[in-house]
C-alpha cells in the first residue's frame, strides 16, 4: 500500500437484506487515540440507491476505502478487511475496515477491526488461521486468527510489521504487546502476505521493499520471530514502486477439450506484485510472475517473456526536427522558440529517448510557456502513425493531435516523465485523407510542457524496447489484488479480489458518501500456452445466484441478435454477458454497454491488430479528472476463428474477461441513470454472433 492508503468495512447484508451496523464503532480490546477534534463517521444504514452505488461489488457504507487486506476464510465466513479512513472520504488515518460473507456475494459490515492509534497507521497486510497455535495467542481447541500488517509511523519515517490477534472469530482484536515483530529500519517496507508452508512446517512472509523494486521473503516458526530467506527482483515492470505482494501455488485449468493433460501438470507458484505506476493503461496496476518456490527462494519459469528490442518500421518520416528551424511547421505563442531544442533545456530534468539531436520541447523558461505548433498538410497513406512523446499528461492541454477536416480525430499525451517513448495511432480508416498534426502546450502548472520527436507513417506501429511484464488485468482499475488464505481443501480454489480504482484519480471519483469499490471475487488458474504458463481468471460461480432473467441467441447476425434481445427485459445497468463471435474477416466487432443518447462504453475486438480495447471517453461523467476519459487496450488472440467475451456491468463499472479469462480489462464508468442500453456491433462480412447469453442481475444488497 502506498503512503496514502486506507480502508473500511462494508454495508451489512443477510439473506439479501442489510443488517444495521452498530452506530458506536468499538475498538477491539484496545483504547483508541483519535486525531484531535475528529470522530469516526457513523455507519448508518445506507439506501444503496445513491448515484453510481455498485449493486454487486463490495463498497463501504461511507468514507474512503482502498486495498483489500487480511483475506481469510474461517468458520464458514470469508473475511474481508480493507484500508479505510473512518473520518472522511479521502485517503488518511489508515485503519482496517471489516466485512464478512458466507457466499462472496452478500456482505455484512462489522465494526472497524484495527484503528490508527499511538502515531501508527494500520497499513496493508494479511491474516491467517493459526491452526496449531504456534503463536500462543489461542486457547485449547480455539485457534486464533492472526493479522500481520504494516505499522506506518506518523511521527518518524519508519514502516515495520506488526501482529494483532482474535479469539472470537474476528469480532474483536488485540494488538500484540511486543510489536513490531519485523523492523529493518526502512521508511518503505510494507504489505506482508503470510501463509503456512507445509513442506517446511513454518510460516512464510512475502513483503514489499518498494523503492528497491524487490520483495523480501522471511520465515518464522511462530509468527513472532522472523528470519530472512531471500529477495526477488527487480524484474518485470519496475517504473513504479512495488507493493502488495502475494505468493501461492496454483494448478493448471482443465483444457477446453476436457483433457486431463493440463490438470495433471505439477502446480506452479505465482508471485503477485502490484505497481504504483507504470501499468499498461497508466497509473497503478497488478503484475504477476510464474515460477517455483522451494521454501527458500522464488525462481522464474523459463516461459517468462524476454526483453524485446525497439522496432522502428520503414516508412515516411513526417518530421524528425533535426534542422535549424521547424521546416514549414507554424508556431504560435512562446512555447517553441525559433528552432527545435537540442535535448534538455535549462532547469529541466534529464530528457531522454529522442532520436538524433533535435526534438520539440516546450519547457522554455519552465512550465509557464504556452503555444501551438502546426504541421504542413499531408496525406495519410499508411496504416499507422507513430511518434515519440514525453512530458505532461494533460489531455487537450499538453498533447499531440491529428486533425482531419479541422477536427481532432486522434490525440496523445506524455506520461508525466521526461523520457520520450513510442506511441502509435491506427489510422487505417483515415487512409487517403488530408491531415495536419498539431503540438499543443496550453497548461501552465506542473508538467505543463510536451516533448515530441520522429513522427512516422508506416504500415506497422513502432514499438519501444521493453522489459515485458505479465499483467493480471490490463484495465485502469484493478490494484492491490490479494488472495484468500485458508480456503478448505475440498473447495480447491484460489480466489482473490482487487481494489477497483487507480491512484491517479481515486480520490476524485464522483461518489458519495463512499469512495471506492472492490472488483468481484475471481477464481484463478494457470493455462499452458506456447509462450509458457499464464494466469487466467473468471468471476466466482457464486455470482450466478444474482441472475434473474436470461436471453439467448445462437448462430445469427449482429443485427438479428440486437433485434431479438432488445427491450426493457434485458436493459441494464446490472447485466452479465457471455458472447462468442465467429471471426470471418479483419473488421472490428464487439459490445457496447451503458448506452444512452450521448453515452456508451465500447468494448472492441480488433482481430487484425490482435487487440482488445475498452473506450470510456463517452461513458458518462468523465470531467472529474483529466486522466479518466481514455481508451484501454490489451492483447487478444483469435482462437480457432472465435473470440469469447464475458462481461459484468454494474452501475459504475465494467469487467471484461476475454477468451475464458486469458485477458482481463476492468474499468470504472459513471454513466447517466438512463444509459441502460446495450448492443453488439460488427460488419456483416467480418463477424457473426455464434452465441450470446445475457442475464439481468439483481442487487446483492436488497
């Protein structure tokens, strides 16, 4: 968890109805020291009909929530703790909220489990059932629940690992008197995940060492005394700090042919590492590693993707900015000067990644400069327009635009870094059109400048040199995901849940009186692929209990499928889809959800590019943060001429599971209440609906 994390507990529910939450929130067994003048927000029973209130995703009744914590199953109950601010709807005063469920669908809120006190916030961590009472916290025949969490000191720069325990099924908690149990003297050292490792008969902890882009492994016989085993990293995605790790064995899923070959494979170990920035869609995200764990160290599977070199295809260079002037480009304002920059400008951080000696760099005298640089006209005669771009991420204000007939048809920004990286636009649909490019700097605050170089038309996109990572979710809104401990062996599943938001805009989402939701719980497995073992996910089967109406079509055209299932019986916003497209050409196809007169969220499959996209630029309310309106992309395979999508739509979210969970995209959306329509789309000669099932869902809260 980042030094801004928080969590709370959910609205209570039982048999589909909320249980009233105790107005007086009790600190378990420990006196609480409140911040001066502060008092926790009282959890009155909410209506759960507020605008954008999720109906089958977990949310706190009110106030701020982020990372899921302490996921453990005990005595027939799934426990969900989470980072929570008892005093407001923005990050702060991190404590552990608490909720329980018997089915992973309907949740009951419990009082806050662990409060911030004595200058120590309760950051992220895990919980275990100490079945053998190795800690000594239990009683004969009554194993304790033990929480292992990061104590974040607010009076000095220090993070270390603490214990708390419960002997009454998690209803009250006592903090261990000899905390901390692990302290290496670091400012950033957090988010312990602990599990029992049966082969070595000891507890194992995996904990994030964020600034080093490493996780550290420790072992203990009793949860109190810890010995360092090994470190893993840096590897994979390292642009952002490493947080919220998890480590668990995972079996291979049964193949679609129902052959037992895959399930007979020896299970591998999966290491989860969440990153605070640098995810593929921007901001925070969740990566994973597959390998082996021998009780001492984690080693990567040979199938982990290898580094890829930069690819710059042959094509027509529209501008490389190597000359002594802008070569026919017209400048206005004071952001560009008389000629391209030669790298880093005075008082600027180091600028890297441009080609040759020149580039457009608008940091002239700082971020206050403004202006526009417009290219001569040109004809789009190739399929892709690629460019190097860096600088500020302010859509519409620090950006590169492509204009056709005076209208902006493509746009891109930097990523709040001085390093220029390759980005590309697919312009196949614009071939033969006349166009102009414009570089805009109209932002005077932080990162109020833009860097651009090497504009290239080619028949393939340019690609930067990369150290590839494996991503559990390619969408903007899936972070800090961790799995439940102690599911019974007869269950046999590995189930996890993630925070459904992104640190770039999480504190600004337009919801009240709560802020943030969790993803649906998901079942995990591995799939053998030609590239190596890969993670697959699917919503837990218990969610099927929310289905109330079902429509289906088989082997029909896109138009016929829409005509057959149109109407209020299958209107949203609470919907589940399973759709299989037969791919017959290269045209794009997919599904639009949360449709209204001026709104839609578009899920688009591009078989030629091998990409799955989720476009929320017209999804409803997007103006609460400049980084929210975007298009997110993920890799997509066409397998045996088919693409399968499973889509869950709640009042303010869309989760897409492509090809049986091989690719996942999760995104928040904030549509108008009247945007309840949906439709499949695609050109008649390019795709056909082989199968479509749609279910209207009921609320888990009523």
